C-alpha cells in the first residue's frame, strides 16, 4: 500500500473507499464510524461534510488521527437544557 490511486465516497455502500496501486483497497464504513465517535448532530454533520467534500481528509482522520478529539475541537454544542 504505497501509492493511493483513488479515494471516494461510495453512496451505495456508505463507505469511503481507498484504492492503492498494488490493487489493495480499504473501505471505511462511515455509518459505523459515526455511531462510534459522534455524540450529537453537530459532530455527525462535521463528519458528513468531510465525507462529501474531503474524503481523503476523512480517511486520514479515521486511519491516522484522533476523530474524537477532532470533533470536540471543531464543534461547539450547547444544550438547550441549561
């Protein structure tokens, strides 16, 4: 897995798919990721934005980053209960 050929969101499978020069492929199940790391609609919205607009950035965040810390940093959620 040395060179990335393509990275795109597949609407049919709800996966971000990475294809490499050697023929290998990684498929990231975006629904499973959202269920695991997103606590509210604002965090889900941020992940959705990355999926549709920057799938390479999304894949890098999930595979190499800390998605929970990223979401806490970029989203601000204020409960209406306060």
